[in-house]
C-alpha cells in the first residue's frame, strides 16, 4: 500500500450563454464538493511491483 494523501478534484464549466454561467458555476461547485467527499476515502492505493534480475 502506498499513501498518496487525499485526492483533490476540480470541476470547471464554461457556457456559451453568459446568463446561464452562474447556474453552471453553482452546479459545478456542488458536483466538485460531492466528488471530493467521495474521494476522501481513497488515501491508500495498492501498489504492485515486479522486478527481473538476470546475471551471467
């Protein structure tokens, strides 16, 4: 197992209609919060290491 710290996600949304941007920002902020809450549990990652040594 390897400790990587808590992951951090960022969600950014751009709309073509400037009047809808505040709604898109609000939605993106909520999704970012939800995603970061879900990722909080993943601080340890399994690591598999394979090596090969050849001598003659």
